[in-house]
C-alpha cells in the first residue's frame, strides 16, 4: 500500500495539492465576503470598517493572501521553467517574481493589520 507521505514527497503532487487548497481558500473567502455584502442592507464605510476590523476577518484575509501568493508563486515558477530556456533569464525571472510577491506580502500584511 502506498502511504500518503510517499505520495506528497514528490513536488508535482505536492504543488498540485497546494494550488488546489489555495483555490478552495480563495473560494471560501469570496463566499464569506459575498455573504456579508448580501446580508448588509446599506453598505457604508462604517460597516466595511467594522467588518474588516474583526480579528476573524483579518486572520481569514491573511490566510487568503498567503494562499493567493503561494498560488501565484507556483504558477509563475512553472511558467518560467517551461517557457524560458536560458538559465540566467529563468533565474532572473524567478528572482523578480519572488521579490514582487514578497513586496505584496509585506504591504498586504501592513494594510490588513492597519484596519
């Protein structure tokens, strides 16, 4: 019998699973925000502020931010590995992508926790 540990050892299956899990987190976040919008009678700045100042919304937003950045990292890395043949350009593309995603993470955390 094949153990789950031996299956997840390979990067292809592990990354496939991470992308699927991150997509589910993003879908749940969309449902969460949609339920808030549908249930609110008159949306105002105060209601939005109160909604996003809750710790549950902040934590959920950070988890979705991490999931989206992980999703983007895996996708962009595979695109760069598949279509850029020169190793120097590929490494440069991976470095630029990682730097941009890290900046998104840094500023996203600041924005989410400043509410």
